[in-house]
C-alpha cells in the first residue's frame, strides 16, 4: 500500500502549480528617504530587462537614438504616459504597512527614464510623509507584483538617514506580506524611527520634496542568500534562467537584424525553445489543467502528449495574435498587465468544463461496481479543454514577437514562437505523463478489489474535476 499512498500524494500535489508566471524582469533599488521631521518616502531605481526595454523604446520613443542611448524630453513624457502611469492602479507594486495597516492609493512624483546598456531605467519617488515623535513608528515595505506577472528583484535597500532621528531596521523575508497563495515570501525591510530626545520638535510639516540626505546606511539584498525555503528557491532559480535566456535572445535578435541568416538566427530559435522549456517549468495554468484532467480521466501517453502540445501551441499563438493586435492595430506593446477579457471567458469555460466532468464522475460513481470503467480519454473533450485553456494569451510569446516586430525580423520571430511552443509542450507533456502514470499505478494497485478500485477511480475523477473548477473560479475572480 505504500506505493498507493506515494502515488496518491504525488497526484494531489501536481495541480498546485497554477497562477501566472513572470514575463517581465525588473531589478530594483529602493532608497528610504528621511528628513528632519520623519519619513519622507521611497525613491525607486528600476532597470527593466532588455527585451522588454526594446519594446518600450520602439513603441513610445520615436526620437530614441540607440547609438548614443539618448531620449528626448517628448520620449520621456510618452513613456510615462504609455507605460508608467498605468502602474498607479497596482500601487506601483509597492506594499507598505504602517503599524500593521496597509497603505494604498499611492502617487508617484519626479518620474524620469533613461536608456542604458542594461535596459530602460525608471527613476521615481513615492511620497509617504510620516511625522516622527518620541514613540517608535514602525513601517514594513517591499516591492513586488503579487500576480507574479512581473518578477521584481530587489537588489538593494538604501537608507537616507537624518541627524534628528533614531532609525533601526531589519532586512529579510517578510511573512506578513506573503502572496501568491502563500507560495512566495517577499524580501522586504522593516524599520522603526523616532525623534532623538535631544532634538527639539519644531511643529513644521514635511516639504513636498525629499531632502538630499546622504545614504549613510547601505544594505544589499541577494535573494539566494536569504532563507527562502526550497519551493521559493526553485522559483527564483527558474526566474534567473528565464531572465538569462531572454537577455541572450535580445543579443541574438540584434545580430539577426545585421545579418539575417547568420548563426544568430539558429541560436535565436534554439534559445526560444529553451526559453519555452524553462518557462513552462514555472508556476502556470497549463500544467495544472493537464495534470488535473488526467487525474479526472484515464488516458494514454499519446493523448497526454497531444493535449500538452495543443494547449502549448495554442497558448503561444494566441499570445502572438494578442501582440499583433496591440502592435499593428493599436500601435501599443505588451505592458505590465494582468487579466485580459479573453482570459475571463476562458476561465468561465473551464468552470463549465469542470462542472461537466464532475457530473460525469458522480454518474460513474453511482454505477454498479461490476460495470466497465472507461480506460481512455474522450478525445473531443480533451481537445476542447486544450483549446479553451490555450486561448489565454501567453505574454512571454507576445513580448518575443513584439521584440521581433520592433527589429523587423518577422520570420525569425514567428519561427521562435513555434519553437517556444514546442518547448512548452515538451515540459507540459512530462507533467501529463506523470499524472497518467500515477493514475494507472493507483488503479492497477487496487484491481484486486472491485469495490475499492471503483471508489479510487471515481474519487480521482471527482478530485480532478474539482481542481479544474476551483482553478477556474480563483483565476476568474483574481
């Protein structure tokens, strides 16, 4: 029976890889700014990955000079309006607790952007005026996208100190800001400050601009050095691999523009395939649905491979279609984004499909134990679920195609998308095979007892159906 329980635990764990995965990568430095009255706010220095940066520059900066890395004032204004201002509804990815209370509706000031060899840089200030008194004021903050669409790595926290204040701080994982269904604990800073007893307390308000204090206390964060836990460590490593592959593909894309059919063309396609393989390793809806389906329904390895590749290629092609619509019709790139209308429709369809599978499973459970239990998947049902799930556009594919369009290397871009879809299908197939193998093993172990065998078959069918329904509901409401 030990094999039964091992396979059962493995099957139940597999669908827990849902939700989004990163498509944009940002390196961030945050300076906590104090003046003589207390906290003034947070200065941000962001560096976007180069592929995303290229998309922003080609779409919003017509005056950009790539040779000298210079932007005109009108380009800065255009980038702010087209790519930065929309982050306000996400609080600019700032998560701040004052005395344990969440702070929202933040405003950004002093935005500026510049092009560098590392990527597009955002500089901006988030004012948060908090007067100090003789009692400690406690603030906890971090910068992250809780949808995990954007991977933000905090490289440094800097503290701009004031001679009028006593300030102490700690840096590390902040459990009170845990997100992504409890799977990710962000790095953050918690600091306390108060007026020094020797200081007089003039009744003045904060100025609207932060004081130019020297950053006397510098703290660097290296996420892999923090105790993140094994699951988060794996996700961070997958993010690192994706960021590296995207960065390398950016170099190959630029080389293709100079010499279209050189070796960079093949390397661009190869790295797109590798990006697809790694991209599908991270948390994502595809593996969750495929795993859940083959928990709910028996299937062959061929049907598992077909479902995985149909889902993955549809996912990539829908992302390409999304990119073309934005770029060609609306002249807009793929930005920091979350749920799209087509995603809502797809999630609603998944809920309906899950309900159908659940009803079907309950009907089968009510059959007599000696009736034949189907040992194969309904191919029509399989393809409907694969297409429905794949309808959700893949922003990763959209970003790659937008990048290719910006360089006018369309053939390379489309070929790269196909290669990426194959890579995602390969990884997703592994999860399908694992689910099929575990289900087959579980049912074969129980074949000696018809009643138990029938109960296990029906139980797995109900569990898989419920996972699909719950996934659809959670994502529809997110």
